[in-house]
C-alpha cells in the first residue's frame, strides 16, 4: 500500500499506519528484531499464563500451508507451530520465536495491531507497513484473562497470500475465546511483575500496565536487585543516600502498594512475584559471560532521569560492563546493537573500520561519529 492508497484503507489499517509511522518505522528497511535467543524462550514459555492454552490452540488452528503463533503482551513470539515449509519461509523474515512484532518496532501487522487495539485484526498483503511482508496474510485475536479481563497476548494464523482462506479470521477469534474459557480451569497463577526500565519507564503486573512515577520505579529497582528484601532504613539509604528518611520511604511504599496490592510484602519489604525485566536480563547475561545476549537486551541507560544511588550505581555498572564486552568481542552485530543506545566514540570508530565502505551503514556511522566529535 502506497501513501496515495492509504486514504482508501480500512480505518483500523489507516490508524495503525499512522501509529507506526509516528514510531519511525521505515517501510523499506525495517525487519522484526530478534530480542530473545532460542534458549531463553523456554523459560519465557514456562512462566507465561498462555502456556496452558497452546495445545488447545494448536488442535483448533492446525491447517495446511499456515503457521500458528502465540505472543506475549509486548508482541514477542513465544510459540510458532505449523507447516514446515511455511515455517522456513517465516524464519527468513524473522517471523519466528524470539522476535518482536509490536507496531512500534515493525509497523502494521495483525499481531501488533491486535495488541494495540485489543480487537481481532486481519492484515492482508500490502496493508502491512513494511514491504517485506506484502507476501503474507495474517489474522490475530487477543486472549484475555477470564478473571480480570487483562490482555495476556494474542493468537495469530499467518500464511502466504494464496493459501489463506477467508474464514480463518473467524476461526482465530473463536480459538481465542476458547483459550480464555480454558484458562478458567486453572488455579490463580503466581504473579509476574515485568520491569522494563532501560531508556524508559514501562512496567506491568500480570499483563496490566502500571502507571509508575520515577520514585516508584526506583523503589522497584531496589527491590528487584535485592530479592530477599530490604528494611525501610536500607531502602532509604539506597534511594536517598545519607539524607534518607525511613518515614518518607514508608509513605512511598504505601502509595506503591495501591497498585501492587499483595505483591508488595513487608518485614522486610520484598516482591512476592516472578520479577522479570530488561535490566535484569542484561545483568544475568553479564554474569554468565554472554556479551552477545547482554547487548541484545541493553537498549539504553537504566532510568536515565534517576539520581537514586542504587539506580545510579547499577546504571554505571551495566553500561560499563556491556561496553567492555562489546569492544572485547568485536562482533559487528553486537557493536551495531550497542551503538543504537548512544553515540559512543570508540564504538563508532570500531564500526567505521569494520563496515565496508559500500555498506550504507558505513555512511550513517561516519556521520554519527562526526557529530559525536564536534
């Protein structure tokens, strides 16, 4: 679909294109980013509430010449099942486990748009913003927690243009409703708290977005880094330094409990949940000596606006360790990924040497390096 044709697009596609272009998704150059390695996917699947529904979804949506996909709330593909030939084609365009398909990173697509709107969506051929996917048709539908109504992820069926039957969209929606009903049979799961604080402030509890202040995020960072718990006095020192006041901290924790409920425990203060987060993923990868994985998860500084001692120290440690690992490894993909998080002169200089002059990225890196040196 060209811009001239956009005015005639269905409203759901028009609005999705507008959101995607505002997120600076390039129709000609973007591809879905792979954010988790294969060995990480198993852990994510095991902790995800939709794991119980996958056998049912596979049985319901098993069709020739298609693949069935289940994502989490961030658009990360956790399961991809189906026709082997289609799977091989899908892998070539990153339509596979570990890749992220939210609108803000890959533009209009059925999975990302269903997540953005909370409604079933079919995206056909040139309705995809990124031209790489014009040969595909995809139908996706949200799956909700039957007890809370919170979005848990989406189920999607994708396939080449000529193989998708028009009735697939209705079948996918019906399968999503079956999955929601199926979840009623299971006991309440352990809470999952997700903290994505690298270069931003995003968090959710069991898939429900949290409206956090910077101080809330600082408290959660401290508790995530000290899973055995902290006293009010210890938290005061970590958050405010020597001027910290335990009374102030208790007031902050009281306000935070209004959002977290029973997840925030006392005596000592700790989190009764599976805690996941981008900065924790980086930390784990660094401890295991996996610089490549650390770089994939490192998208920028930890809570850049925070001046809390616990955050400041962790921010410096993470940035330095990732940078050192990237430079020592000398891997082109790792260097490019780290360069996206800021204009580091040494990293840009290394990239300028490694990239062939004919590679379009060489000119981009050279331009960024000139600006960084000005």
